[in-house]
C-alpha cells in the first residue's frame, strides 16, 4: 500500500469536532501515516505539542497566523511563542502557519509583515522550516523574504499561477497542494500545478477546511489527502505511487 503524509492539518484544535481515534485510524487505513499538526496562535501551539507527544503519527509546528498579528503584537504575546519553542525544541518540527493574508485583513498589513519577520528570525535562529500562509499578498511576501537568508519551508495551500509558482521554486521552497485542485475551475492554476515538479510538492488537507470532492460540505479529514494524491496523479498523468 502507498504511504502518504498530510503535511498541514488542524485536527488537534479543541474547537473542532473530531473523534481523534477514529480520525487517525481512518488516516491509517487510507495509507496516511504521518500528519503535521499546524498551529495558528500560542494556545493551539501548546495543543499541537501535546497532541504530537501522545500520538506517534503526528508531528507538531508552532506559530501565529497573520489573522492574529495585531492582537499578538498589541498584547505582547510573541514572547510566549519564543519561550514555547525554546522549552520544547526537541518536540517541534517547524514554525507555522505564518505569513500574510490580504484577502481578509483581520490584522493590519504592517502588523502582519512585522509578525512574519519576527517568526522568520525565530526559524533561522532555531534552524526550523516554516509553513507559510500567503493569500493575495505575494508581492509583499517576496519583498520580506528577500531580507532573510537560509529560509526553508512550504507555501501551503497554493492556489495562484505560474508567476508565483516560479517564485516559490526559485526561493527553494516547497508548494502545498490540497483539495482545492479537486474543485477549482481555475485552469491557469491547474496547468501551473500540472507542470510543476512533483519533488517540490507536499500533499495536505488543511482539515477541517477545503474538503476535496466528492465530500464537499463535510468536515475535511487527513484520510482525504489520498483523494488529493489521486487527483494530482491524474492531472499530471503519472502513477499514484510516483505522487506518493
């Protein structure tokens, strides 16, 4: 059986209604043998670490989403994240998700940029890769990245075109592919993904969000990363084993 990983999910968040044992068993049955529990603020960063400690198939990241930037800076919460990393460095696989989101702008752009820069500094200091969230903000994102060396990581939930794909690959980053490709009508995006190198792709669900076809409207699960892999294999005209 093929072996897959869900490189980006949030099933450990206490506010989401998962039966964890059934969810992890479902993933295992689908060949999904590793899950990365991605965080969005300090509280669920703590949850991520504890979740990974108690489930052998799970690894943890800690980080602060751009939606939380203004609140984090206003309330001086960033020090809590840095302390969490220092105290749990052996139990953390990366920082994230962090980045820029100009679609919703729940936080001001300058606050988002400042928080991203702070997390980039942390990642470099502790030699950790980053899971980046970038939505309608690529120009500013690349401008920030230009000021940092040795950045490793993935631009998760890619849904852009060739220009941004070229930049992702040019910076040596990976690209996260999820259920969006199964229901998107953006031919430019799909063609961009079809032509991009498999070896620079990571499969993800972003569970509980972005549920792939044919389960739209239901909560997403890590086991559905297999559906993403199958669709990607068909899109690129390769065997599922090659995608895995």
